[in-house]
C-alpha cells in the first residue's frame, strides 16, 4: 500500500499551526507514522500490538 492510499490523520491535540506533529494511518496489520512537516520523507511502520503497548505506556506517564 502506498502512502497516498493511506488515510492519514493528526491527533486532536495537534496545534492549529501544523508544526511539530506526526500523522498516523491505521491498517489491519500495522500503524504507519510520519512527520507532518515533510510527508515526502519515509514513514515507519509499527505492528498493531507494539503500537498498543506504546500507547498504554505513554498514557500512564
């Protein structure tokens, strides 16, 4: 799947100026993450299980 086919979105916590943000796209197999300031750069992919582990970790401070 190419990056143009993915449905990218920013967090609702992202600022309105569009700086210092990441965008994510969710598929059945993985979470794709990219820099919103330069979407032409390569993005990285994380398995869903690993993403959930990361989210749990950061949500518990």
